[in-house]
C-alpha cells in the first residue's frame, strides 16, 4: 500500500500497489516478488506467451507456485464479455469433476502477461472474482498498467468501468525493449496526452470548480517531460529510456489511483481517441493502437488551445495556455522527426470524433469551454484542417 498526506482537498492519497520492478531480468525475480502467493493463474495471449509467458510459467512451476495458465488464442481488440468470461472460466479446470459440496478452487493471484488488453481484461476479472492481480508488462505501449479503470466494450459502446489496481508491476527490460516499434511509439504517444489532459484539468478547476491536486499534476507533468526527453533514444531501444517511459506510466497510473478518477492521465484528447476507436469498431474495422490515436488527438487539441491563446481576451486563460505551449511545440516536433504515423486522416471522421467526444463524457474540457462560448463548430473545423496540413 502506498499512501501519503497532501495539501489538496482529499488530504490523503492511497493506492494498493505493493511494489514494482522494472529492470533487466525482472522476470527471474518473480518468485521473490510474489512470495506471498502459491496458486498463481497466468493469463496471456499467443504473442505474449511466446515472448514472456512461457518463461513465467516455467519459473512458477519450478517454485511450486503455479496454479494454471490460460493462453487466449485469438486477436483481442478490447476487453469484452467474451474475454472476461473466458478468463473467469479457465481460472480452474472447466472440465473438472463437480463436487456439489465445494466451490471451485480459485487461484490466490491472477498474473497478467501482456500490455493493454490482457492487463485490462485481467484487471476486470480480478475485480469481479475479488482476487488480487499482478502484471508482467510485455510492451511500453500504454500508461494504464497501474490504473484502476478498464476500457470495456459492451452494449455497442466503449466505456471505462471500475476494476482493480495491480498489487505488483513487473517490467523486464530485456522483453520490453524488443516490443514492436509501433507499440513503443503508442506508449509515448499515450504519455503526450498528459499535456492536454492536465491543461483540461486546470481549465476545469478554474472554470467549473472541479477538484484539482497540484502535487499529482506536477508529478505527472514531470513524468511526461521525462518521457519526452528520453523519447528520441527509443529508436535505439535503449533500456534506460524504456525504463524511464515505464516509470512515467507508473506515475500517471498511480495518479489515477490516488485521485480516484482518470483526470491526471486523460482529458479531451482521450475522449476524441475513444470516439475514433468506436467508429472503427462500428464499421467492422480493427482500431489503431490506442496510444497512436491519443497522440493524434493530442495534436488536434493542442491546435485548439493555440488558436484560443491567439484569440481570447481572458488574461488568466492566456497564462494557463502559455505555460503548456512549449510542451505542445515539443510534441509536434517529436511527431515530425520520429515519423509518428497518423491514424485518422479522413476530414469528416476527425470532425465526427470531435462532435461525439463532446457528448460522450460529462467531463469539462476545452470542448465544453468552446461550446459554452459559442466557438465549438468554428474551432472544430479550423483545427481539423490545420491538423490535416500537419499530417
């Protein structure tokens, strides 16, 4: 358990994370890290089982800690009812002989081996089964390792539902550095969203009276800056840079756990990205990597803020935006130099995503500010055109 007192309105912040190890050879330390557990249920997909899961399983068996392993043999786009049910079903041998006088024996820990979807699916299974879980990360592809919420596909839509924060996060740099390049870019792209997300949070504090924590916001900003500074070395798959990125993910994930919501990690850019992802799902297309969607949406929202800076007469708002302007420029420079791939290039789809984001979530962001000031349509169209010029 991590906890500390704070000067914000919450007074104290707590998160159930017991520890983490992000280092070369971290997988070999699993028996020591998980020493209090003796029936560990490993969940992976075919790719993550190949790169790390098989070794994890072997180590657990060697130390008498293995309960079961389930490898999902299909492509999982997002956590959904099917994946959740599969994980729950295989927590014990589904073909075991029934004993009506006993409940099915469950593991004492779920160990996710993977990144986004595997981690999120196990997080939700953990919450539903009332079991602790831990994660072995296989790619520095997203900032949700320590999050307490899961994006879940249900009833024809995607929403974030309450889940569990992991007890332990294990990141073996020998595995993480060899992740696919687009997943590495997606990870840093997801972190870039903190710049617009934090500015949205400050906007909500000052223009709608929302709770804000200066310490958590400052910690997330520092972590994001560290990721940006290390981002250019990622192409060489430098372990130190990968470690810095993963530790940045931990800071933002813990920020969400500490505040009890996703404000420290996401704002309008994430909502727009979610809207684009839903369009893909509704049209039967496979969504792009979430972090790449977030990165493009961050560039879009940054353009809106830059337009607002040039046109507003509100001196306080100008000061707010001016503080973030260097970060927006640095993100744009990074995306150009590192050739971060675009995700949505159709003008109407970009616009539709902005419109859908406005009604998708009741969260005060720049989109709400523009709506309330009669500028939403104008800014949506102009920002879309400027984004397309840059892409």
